[in-house]
C-alpha cells in the first residue's frame, strides 16, 4: 500500500492481513516509525505520561495534542495518523466534541480521531462522523476514566461488563467507526468481538485473536522501564543503551577525549 487510509484498514481485515500500529508524539520518532512501514501512527494522549510525565492522561490539553499531532504529520509519508481527542474536550456535549475534532483535523492535518467510550458518547461520535471525520473507537480499559475505575487492571472479566463491551463495539461499528482499539480485555472476548465485527479491532493487551496490535513506542523500545505489564514486548533496551551512551559522553568530556582534533574547526 502506498498510503494507508481508513479504507485500507478495512480491506486488510477482509484479506486477513494484520494491522500494525505504534504511537508517536514528535517529528523525529514519527519519521522512524513511518519509515519502518507501520500502518497506523497513533498520536496518543499517552503523551501526557510519556512526554509530560503526568501520572494519568487527564491533564493533556487539546492545544498540546494538536502540537504533537502536527509535528507527527510533518514527518509521515505512508502511515495513517490517528489523533486522540483528550479528556475534557468531548465529554460535555456533541457540539464540543465536533469542535475539538475539527480543530484537530484543521490545525494538525491528522487523518482521523480516537475517542474513549461506547454508548455514552454515541451522539458525539455520530456528529463527528457526519462532518466527514473518521473515528476510531476505544473500549475496554479507557485511561481517561481511571478515577471511575480506580485501577488499570484487566477489564470486562465479568459477563455483564463483557456484554456491555460487545454491545458498545457493535454500536460503534453500526454508526460508522472505521476501527476500534480494545485495551486490556480477555483474549477470548477480544477474539469474539473481532469475529463478529467487519471493522478492524486493534488490540493492546487483548490477545492474538484480533485484527491488529498497538503498543506505545517508548515502551516497546524500552525507553521507559518502570512500566512492565504482561502484554508489553520489549524489542530494545534503549534505557540501558542510552544511559551507556550518556555515561560514555560524560567520561569523554571529563577526560578531554571529546572533541578530538577531527571534531573541531
Ligand atoms: O494513548 C495511547 O497511547 C493509546 C493506546 C494505548 C491505544 O490510546
Ligand atoms: Na489514548
């Protein structure tokens, strides 16, 4: 695929081709991720944790999300760029939700938005879709509601919650979402949802029976290292690599080894 669109993703599901998705919040990282051939880049509100050091995703603002997203968009050539609408800029009413989505599309150049929730935000999702803005859903563990649940543990383990999740997923498909992220739910449930829906289900901690996977890039390359959930596969230990490089640099500066004759004018 030359350029990934929301339609490409639905076609990929039809063909049984899995979808790869990673986060990026800045130009330099987005260039590497896009250049590697990842299908979808998520400008996640996890930037609140990863970039700004907040404990939750709640504090990040719409302006900050637009700054991150516009930096990402300038770097990409192929990936579809999905931007999280942050907490507090869509929950009040559908008009506010649409205004926020429009700001993201106009000011960042992103290709789609993502919102957390099902039935509760149905009217907002409809309104955004009616304006021609593609929407990705997000069900299961929804970090913007952390204070309602109190923990980041696995969601929808009980039947009632699993049924609500299934109903929400079907509703999001019915009103026109092009994909749904399922975060931290039992693999069996996620596989059932993926099987019953025609739009792609992208999992994080949702097992292998879904249509694609997403991870936070800084976690999977090991730049962060305090966060160790079971679902996280680390492909690099950049924390150690970078610490080693910084220590070497410090030594070289202190010893006078850097810069050498060749590294000066
Ligand atoms: O903000 C984020 O990074 C996300 C993914 C974990 C799906 O929403
Ligand atoms: Na998010």
